[in-house]
C-alpha cells in the first residue's frame, strides 16, 4: 500500500483550510454614543457593512410584547419599551445621570443593587422586564448586527473586534464577553488603542499622547503614557458643558425672530465643517417658489459658538498646567467628523504641534485592521494598563 507523501498532505490540508475559511469573515466595530459602525477588509480593501442601506446603525433596541426585537431606526420609531443611548448608560452610575436624561428617556430607568442604571420595560399585559445596558448591547451586537452583517457579506462572522470606552470596568468587560456566542471570537479593545492603530501611529517609548474624544454629550480628554507597548492612563477629564449637542442647541437659539433653520443642527454643522455655506429657504420642498431667508457661513457659526470655544480654550489651559506642550508627543482627536476647522487650529496653536484628526473614523479602521490578525491577543497594537484607572473628573 502506497503512503501519501508529506508534500501532498500539506497541499490537501491547505486546500481544506481554504474551503473551511472561505465563507468566514472578521469585522471591526466602532461603538459610539449615537451609532455603531461595522467594517471588514476584503481583497486588501476596507469597506463598511451596511444595514438597511445605512452604514451606521442607531444604538437602540425595542422589545415588543410578542418577543420581537427591533433595532436601529426601526426601534427609534417605538415610543416605549425602548433602550437607547446604551453607551451613555454603560459609562455612568445611576446617580451620575442628568435629570433631564432620565426624564426624557423612552423607558423608565431605575437603579440596581450596585448603583448601575437598569431599564424597566412595561408591557400592555401588565408584565415587566428589567434589562441592563450590557444585555441590551449583547442583543444589538451579537444577535441583530451579527445577523445583518452575515446577510450583507453572505459569510459567517467568526470574529469581532469591538471598540469600548476605557472607563468600562473589568466586570463589565467580562460580562460582555460571557454573553457572546460560544462560536464567535470577540475581543474588546479600548478606543484609544484603536485610534492609534487606525492612524498607523508608532509611538516612541515613554511618549505622552493627548487623546480627545469629542462626542454629543461631553468633551473627554486623556493623557496617556506609552511604554512597553502598553497605554497607561495618566490623566482623564471631561467637560459636559461643551458636547456637540450644546453647540447645536446654542446655534438653534441664536436666531432672532424665530427663523426656522429647517435643517438638523448636526447636518448643518457637518456641511459647514466642509466649508459649504448653508442656505435656508422659507419653503423647503418647493425651492422654485421659495424665498432665501438666510445663508449661514462657517465664520458666522464660529462667531455664534465663541462662548463654547472659550470654555474649550480654558479646558486646554487646565490640561497644560499638568502636562505642558513640551511633554506631549502626539495629539489625537476622534469622534469629531463634524467638528469645524477652528477646533483643530485652537489645539495646534495651544500645543504648537500637528494633530491627528483627518481620518474619518480611525477607531473603526483600527478595529477592522486588528480583526484581520488571527494570532490570538497579539494584535501589534498597544494594550491598556487597567491598574491605573482614574475617576472621570470634570474639567
């Protein structure tokens, strides 16, 4: 009986591995306060995965009385039994939540035995269900988004790299991983590490990195030390006075005479950030018979926003008191797709160095790049040292 040559066995094993893995995909996920984005790499090309025609999915789920689960925009149409702003709930204790946030929330928020917020869902038949934010997150990501991604890719998603805020505790991270399907490899990576990977930044040993996360609710600022391929948090501050929602609200209140802007403030800000003047007409649908009420320019937006920009400058000065510009080696600004150029100019002027901010969603790019590595936890990206967690102090 002839024996099969080793070279033939190796070739057959190679062919078999191609067959087994040809319909499996790895994805990167960016989990923000407002939306979740998913992407993958195919044939060395980065592309976003769309759900219902959108490449960003609202972080909302709604549970119907019959057990049906809706998510994204469909969930937002439900006026009750909805869990949204999942990340904001994960980042805060119950007593840290603003009163207006609790009052405006589509479902009742109560406090669990550990002081964490938990959502109470009430159904028409009188029954109730308690859902904590981590469970809502697992339903959204591990069930609904995994399913929609597989439909889009026509492949089985076998691995996820998920961005998470650095404030999440070890217990929260462990619970997320415990809720993941057993056949799905999940890695949770801090946003800061993914942003560095997204920019292909290779920090020098013992370098200091100033990272700013500017989201709808607050400005988060952290100073990190990079040593031995690890990020160690040295300083963390936040300022809820200058989240993007505050900029948008200020601009809405600015107009005398009650001119209706007829445009979502965030859309207006995004257009102005691209230096595109925005024209406001009295009839939005029939422009042929409309009267031009106002043309808004970037310069005017900056002028209106000057009180908030002054607060931002004050925040930078407070950071510089602890870490002067000479000690900062790199600066990264993320979650700022629709920030206007003045923000970058202020930072660069104060610190005297260039800022990394030009890539649209470096966190998603970083997560997607890491998802392609198949060697366990060795991602060739900085990990985070959790032994030096600081409280989330306000600026």
